[in-house]
C-alpha cells in the first residue's frame, strides 16, 4: 500500500507556482515570496521553513514570555528590547537548523507523504551533504546570538540541543512526539527567564503549561497527515486520539491555562495575569469549535492561529510588568510591622564581646523640658515606672 502511495506522489503533476523547473512543496505558505528569491536560494529557504513563518513565532514567543514574566516584580528595562531582538534572530536560526535536521532524518518518510514529497531533500533539490552543511551554517548564526547572552542563559540554551537532536526520532519510538516537541519548543521560556534574572519555581510551572499548549496545537497540525502517517508507520497524538483529537486537544489547552494562571499567581501577575490566562483559554475553546465545525480541512489555519494564543499570554504579562498591581482598598487596618530589635553586642571567639555604641537619643525640646522638670523635683527620669501597690 505504501509503495502504491509513493508512486502516486512521485508521479503527481507539479504545482503551477514554480521557478526554473522546481516545484514548490504543497504546504508552502509563501509561494510568491519563494518565487522572488534567486533559484539557488529557494530550496534552502524551504529547508529552514522561512516560507512558513508560523513556527518561528511559536518558538520566539515563549522567549518573550519568559523574559517579561521575570520582569513582573522589577519592571522592564530598555535593554530588554535588545534581548527581544536577539531572541528573534536566535529563533529564526534554531528553528531553521531544527527543521533542516528533521528533514535529513525524515527524508524517507517525507518522500511517501503527499504534503512533503516535494520538500528539497526528498525531491533531490538539495543533497544530504549540503543539508548537513546548511545545518552547521545556521548553528553558526545561533552561536553568535548565544555569545551575547548572560552566563546563566548560555548554560540554559546549551541544554536545549539534546532535545532538538532527539525530537525527529521520537515519532518512531512513542505515540507522544508532540510532548517532546513541547519540551523543546518552549525551552525559550527558561532562556528568557535566565536572561532576566533567575529560573524560579513559577517559571517551571509556566514552562510545563506552555508545553501542554504545544501538545494541543501540534496535535491539530498532525491531523493533516493522519492517514499518510498510518500508512508509513509514523506515530502521533493525532493518530492516538483518533476521532476525539479536537476534544482532547482542548483538554490540553485547559491544563495549559491552569498552569499559566497558577504561575502568574505565584509571580504576582495580579488580575492582568488572570485575564491573560482566561483569554488564552477562550482562544483554545474557539479552536475546538472551529475544528468541530470545519473538520480537518481547517487544521492548518487553526494551528497558525496559535500565534495569537501565545501573543495573548505575552501581552498580558507585558502589561502586568508595565502597570504594577495596586494594593487593594480595605476598611480594615493593615498589620503593623515592628522593626527588628538590633542587638547591642556581638559575641566573639574566646569569650570576647563587641559592644555597639548606643544610638543617640533624639533631642526633642518637649522631652528635654520634661526631663529637666523631673530632675528639679528630685525624680529620676530614667527610672522604670512602678505599679502602685493596692
């Protein structure tokens, strides 16, 4: 059956949008832009998925979310604009390197799927050797960005490389490659947080929440290839969930919204953080209704709409960082904080003791006159008050 499918795909008529005899893949989003590039650049632009920018945004937005999330307490800095620019360049380079590596490892699978048969490697437009060289070139661009990151962010970013390298093989070993992609694609949350300050507990909650979000949107994306994947033996959550894929994807949206809201609460995002989580959940509900109404034909459009779902969370945390939460008004008195009593002596080794010089008492005219009047009457102003006996 798979051999028959392969012959049908490879003998299918080429698309009309081509340049100098090269047919663009069926899943390209910017055929006009590709056609405007020099013919030698077109296959490499497709290897890096520059013609499908949705993935770049879905990799870039978690970096921004992690950065602004850790700026909630101290506010934003002008230098954050520079970090955001670096994150975008890094997202373009690393997404391109990861997609090229994925195409190298999946070249035999891609040749048997109608949507991917005309990609550069299975179509023969780029050799495997040249694809490896292109991976190294993109990693070189990402390395320049890595050099400019703070120390903790550098170490965090390095730990993402094994996740990127292993991902293409997960679809052969498990029904949950989308879960591994979630851990990989949202690693930018940790990098952004490490760039801002530290990776704290709420940051991990946020990271796992966005990982659940990736399981949801990549399950929707995989609906396009469910039949072909079944023929060639590729596993995915879209196949695992079957007819309930849209409903279960919404359950992952629900879990993601809960973790995002919990992380926002722990990090004092206030009402704006809660509204961002609710807006994210509302978008997930809209995605489910759209899939239920239009079926798998709307899967690609619904997948791309997740750019706006991530933007809702990023914008919510950004506004929360720019507008601090006001203290709630109450008719009840706030608890009075008593300053700690400072010890007048410090113990040293060998029984020695270091005494602090007592702080000078404030010289207030009323206190001074009262003390003088008490001394005239023969009273000691420093004596402790005694309770009269009954």
